[in-house]
């Protein structure tokens, strides 16, 4: 019997790439590969790349440069580029960088085995099509191996929104939903393998239409799976929220009280220029509706500062929106012009000014995050434990609000769900005491 070949995948970008990397590893498992976390011993290295902000391709080239000595030491090593940079610039990368044997775009992962075989024959293998067939239908089934308590599950991909700054509609293609029965099957399988929390993924997950009652219909069906204790979803768009998805936050116990709802800007002029098709006011009203059904909802958002045309007054409107909403978690970015997007043609805000605004926004968001975290002290939460902590005897998990919580306990094991009283708020986590098991 030949020794298994070893596969090393380096994942950049969003959670969808994390999920895709798992699926690619499983698919190549069928070709005799086992995963390794050491690039130096790999027979195949895949870079699963992200194209969302600047210097994406440059980062890939420099990473490839770092891999050159490995290829020199092991001429049999195959190097592949996957993900959103592969989709946008893969052909060019392959032409310019002889180290690259394989390029595969996000909608073609089910063709990996053929591409791998081609690379093994010494040919260059490239696939960046948007095929008609659904890659997930053709990806080999997930093996039955035991796994950790949390998992991602992609239910929707692609985006038809075309925000003026964003590459996703070009790299991931048009919006596609996976049929609910497939998702249910995969979820049941994950639960059998030890998963207790599933995060449903989509670039616009609440545009999901693989269930006749949309994302909330899917969530309600998933909630019926015994052994699945927690459901989350990300990322949503304000324009795709429907009444039942809001209602589910109030009446579906397994749906966690955490909502990531990017708004990008608080200025209506900038929102219009971004092609967001909502206003600051409509966003705030939407949040209010969620808070009526779930007052303790922890809200998370994404912001872009320095979008072309953003004035100090527009930026102030973003700060005002943040003050009005109150975020428990947030991600903020300096605008980055992406080739091929409409906004890339427009005059940019002075870079120093954009940096200064980003710092001001981040200072405000950090204050809100810290206040939210500090407000947890004294409260009782439930924690799903995932791994040992840094200190001996510690276990770390996530609360329903997605805060990292650590406890010192010799009874709690990975995969346990326990009631915990929060006793301290540290820089990036909470400390707690176990009060008891969750029945
Ligand atoms: N589908 C999600 C987000 C996708 S990208 C949504 O619609 O909200 C994740 C985040 O990256 C975006 O929310 C945005 O804040 C940021 N982003 C996307 N393109 C960007 C760009 N060109 N420059 C800076 N930030 C960007
Ligand atoms: Fe990008 Fe906008 Fe689509 Fe989000 S909704 S993926 S920001 S185009
Ligand atoms: Fe990046 Fe593609 Fe995700 S551009 S953020 S890896 S969808």
C-alpha cells in the first residue's frame, strides 16, 4: 500500500473559505490525501485566497515566493491557488508564476480531483468557470470522522447586490441557494459526528431561497434536529430581512441572540453611492424590530470609511448611527478600490484623512464592545466549550452572544454546554464560574 499523500491548506478571508477548505480537504481525501498542518511535509499546498481588499494578489505572490524553497526541495510538490483571487486573477497568476500547478475558482471545487490528476500528470490545471451544476451536489460526501462541537455550513453563495465597492458578485458569481433537504442531511450528519452548534453561511444568507419559507423556514426545521443545540447565521443584508426571520429571534430557542448586520455607512448620500438601497433610518428601524422580540440581542456590523465622496459630515453620520445602534461587536475597514468595481473609477478620499476617520470610528466601536463585554459581569450565560485554555485546567468556549468565556474546571470537557456565571471581563474574553450543566 502506498503512503498517503499530505495536503496543506492555508485559508484566508471569510468563514466561507474556512468551510470550503474543509470540503476541499475531504474531496482530496478521496484522492488519497490526508491533512497536515506542516507545509514542509506536504505533497500538495493549496492557498485558499481572499480578494476583498487591496494587495490581495500581491499577498498571494509573496506567499508563493515563500513556498519556492519547498518546491525546490521536493519537485513532486504540487502548488494550487483556490478562492476568490484564483477566480479574479488565477489565469494571470498561473502565467506569471511557474510554481503554480493548479488554479481553481470557488464554484469549481467539485472538479478538484480531475484537476489534481491533471497536475500529477505534469500539466497545468485551471478551472475558473461558473458551471451550471451545483458544486456541493458533486463534492464527495463528508466522511464520518468525529469532529469538534461547532461547524460552518454553507447554504447560499454568491451575491446579486453589486454594492459599488465589492468584488464578491464577480468572484463568487450569482446568488445560489442549496436545497433545504441537502442542508438538513448535512446538518444531521454533522450532529451525528459531535457537532452541537451550526453557523449557516452565505454571502447574503438571508436571501436564502432553498426552503419555501426562506432562511427562517430552514432554521425552524434545523431546530427540530435532536442534539443540535445552537444555530447561527451570517452574513445578512438589511434588505433581505423578512418578518418571520425577525420573529424567529424571539421564539426559536436554538437561534442564538447575535446578529451580524453590516450597514457600511450612516450617511444616506454614501449609502446611495454605495448602491446599498437602504437608508440609515431604515436600518435603525430594522434593528429596533429585532430588539422588540429579543431585547438582549448582541449586534455586530461592518463599516467602510473613506468611501469616494465621503465628507466629514458623512463620516459624522456614521458615528451618529453607531451611537444610536450600540454595537457589541464590529468590523471596520478603510475603503480599498477594487479593480472592476464601479467605485474604483471614482476620486478617492485623502488617505491620511481616511486613516484618521478609521481610528476615530474604531475608538468608538472598541468602547461599545468593551462596555457590552463588561456588562456581562454578574450575568448567567450558557457556554459551549470548544478547547482547553492557555492556563492549566482551563476550558474555553463561546457564550450565546459569541463572547469567548474561560473557566477553570476539571469536570467540563470539550463539547459540554454549561451554565456559567461571568465574574470578570478581560481584554478579549470573559472569565466565569460553572454553575451547572444545561439540561
Ligand atoms: N456580504 C456581506 C459582506 C461581504 S464582505 C455584506 O453584504 O455585508 C465583508 C465586508 O468587507 C463588507 O461588509 C465590507 O464592510 C468590507 N468590504 C468589502 N469590500 C470592501 C472594499 N472594497 N474596501 C473596504 N472594505 C470592503
Ligand atoms: Fe458585497 Fe454588497 Fe454583496 Fe455584501 S451585499 S457581498 S457587500 S455586493
Ligand atoms: Fe474574501 Fe471571497 Fe470571502 S473575497 S471575504 S474569500 S467571499
